[in-house]
């Protein structure tokens, strides 16, 4: 009797994640893989060959081998996607860098991940040549943008167990950390997304999130390419361009984070625009105000929400279409190939509804650890469970609800105050456009909440706002002070950075 080999991977018949492109190219070579701006569409056949060509370039001309890092600094581009898949074939690691960061922050990331080569967009040539050239080989995108040629198929050493991505966290507290995601993690995430969105080969997917983030790369782009769908890729998010693409190209799926939802809703064309082609509008990345979901549902569109993080690739929890209309605050249940649990501060598992606990996630889509940061990696895990640092609770049907970041928790006089709860009530007051609530030190109570808001001329004065809040919140949850501002600090995904709001508040007198 012949013993069966142990299957250590969920996809043992695939040598590397890029095999999915080769198989789609063999199955339907003329199917469009990527449409990019005004460029000619790229078929799966040409995309597969392009990946091979870049893999040859990286290995033969720049000595890129298994485990070496290849960094990318530039806007969304098909060459970015092709380079990532080329890294999969080599067994190399792709490190997309947030181009919205300051020069010192970008230098820190390059110094941390030590790439052999950095590929940059034209708009970042000055930064690359002045600050990054001493750190690694520097090459412009145009050297990797040849989409035709007769190079032989590339045979590499890439494996599913190899790290494919180093994606840096937003760094809201301290220095950003590089989350290492394996090829198998990206594969498992793709299966989760295909299940969530019911992605089909016939689908067309509009991608406008930045690809330096796992949301842009992995919520729909890599899952779509895995199954043979068509990707419509935008260089950057532009609400007018997104509107035109929906009207003219009729995509089936799109991901829009809250700040993007708001930009679309603010378009003059919104009321009359025909978006009926969209089977699903996916959102997430931060707490999504119901008032941003409702207009899409009222237009007859189904919305779904995702919950996850850079460290989870990101899909870990999601809702099903239609739940946004009936319960917009719900994050859903665990993804198909994910496990989720709540634990209390002692590490005991919470099963009861209505009890707050830290959200922990387990699955093959979870990161391998933080790049060269063993201490942070140890802190991030509770056994095999990834500690998100987020507070959640179940309802009676075991649906998960996000309460707040654990680091944002305000303890005032021994009582826990979740800023997200105060923010939800504040955002319902007419005239208040956006709000962030943080804790400020207080001699009597330890901490007190302070609200920083963006408001228009119709907003009531501070005293009246506090009076309205008092009708829906316990007295100890009321902000000590309301500070009006013109803008709130955000990270690359449009999330308000609470730590920077806190720094702003601490620089002001909030005692009165």
C-alpha cells in the first residue's frame, strides 16, 4: 500500500501563487486580465508572458533570488501587479511602499526591508535618486513595462510556503512594522474573497484602492485574477473617474472605503447615475457610518462589509449582501477559511452575546510575523491566534460587532468609554461632518473624552451639541470639550489617525 503524502498546503497542486495566472492563460488566453487607464487591454496570455519577462529581468540582470526583497514606490500600475507575480515565481518578496508617506518614513521602510532593487514611478524619481539610491538598486517602471516579447517560460523556485509580501502597517503607534504574508496566505485570502463576493470568471472588477495596501491588492484584485476575472485598474482614486468607469465599463464589483463612499455621494451625478451594474459594493477599513451605506442600498445596490487587518491579508470577517440595509453596524461572521474568537483580559474565551472582548483571528491567511521584529511578533500572538487589538462583541446570532480599538479605550473614573460609540452619536447631529473622540488626562477622573469635529455653519454651538448628546449617552461619556477643526489627520486608507488627534488635543487646554 502506497502511503499518501501529507498535504501541508491547501493548494498542493500549485507550485506557486503565480501558477493561477498561467492556468488562466491556458484556459482562456484571450480573456482580458487588466484594463488600465487608456492603455490597450492586457490578455491573460500576455500578462502571463509579461510576468515571465519580469522574472527573467529580476533574476538574470539584478540577481534576485528566493527570499530577496523587491520594493515598489509608485502609483497603481499593471507592472506593479506583474512584478508581484514575478516575485512569486522566483520565491522573492514584494514590498509595496506607501507613496503618501514622508521621505524620512519611506527611507525608514527601505532601510528596514533592505530590498536589492526598488522600482519607482516617474513621479518619485527625485526621491528615489536623492534618498534611496544609496540603499539599493534603483530602476524606473519603464524598464519593466515591456508587455510583448518572446521570452521563454520562467521556471523558478517559488513555493506556497515562501513569504510573498511585506506590507507595512500604518504605524499609528510608533514605527510601522512589516507584516510578512506568505503565498499561501494570499491564496487562502483569495478563496475567502471568492466566497464572500461570489466572484465569477465573467466578472469585471473596478480597483481604485492603492495597491501598497492589502485592501487594494487582496480584497478583490488577486482573488479576481485567481479565478480569471477582468480587472479595471485605476492609477489613483478619483471619484469622477470612478463614476465614469461605472457608467461606461459596467463593472460587477468594487471596493470603496468610507472616505471614498463619501466622495462618490458628493458627486453632482450621484442622484441620477445608473450604478445598477454593480452586484456588490464592498466597504470596510474603519467603522462605516450607516449614513454612507444607506444611499447605496436605497439605490438598489447590495453592500457588504469586511473586517480584517494588514496582518490578516486582510479578509477575516465579512457580511453577506443585504445585511447593510438591515444592520449596517454588523461586521458579519468568520470568513470561510478563518476562525475568529473573543477573549477577555485574562485570556478566557467569551461566548455570550453583549460582552466585550478582544478579537483574535486564526487561519492560514494570517501573517507569518513582523519582518525582523521578533518581540513585536511574540506580542501579536496568543498561541496561534493573532491578537488584533480591537474590541468586539457578539449579538445573539453570533454576528460580530466592532466596538473600538483597544488602544483608543478611555477609562474615566473606572468606567470604560469607547470613542466609536460617542462618535456614532455625535455624527448624527446635523452640521457635523466628521468627528474623532480621544482621551485626555484629567486629575479627577484619570481620563476624559474630548471630541474634535469638522462642522459646517449649520452645526449648533458646543453647549447645544453637548445637550443633545446627553439625551443619548450616559453623563460620564459626554466629551469634556468639543474642538472644531477644518481637517482630521488620516492615514493612506483614509482612516483618521487617533494618535495624531490625541497629540493635537494634548497641545490644547481642555480643562475648561
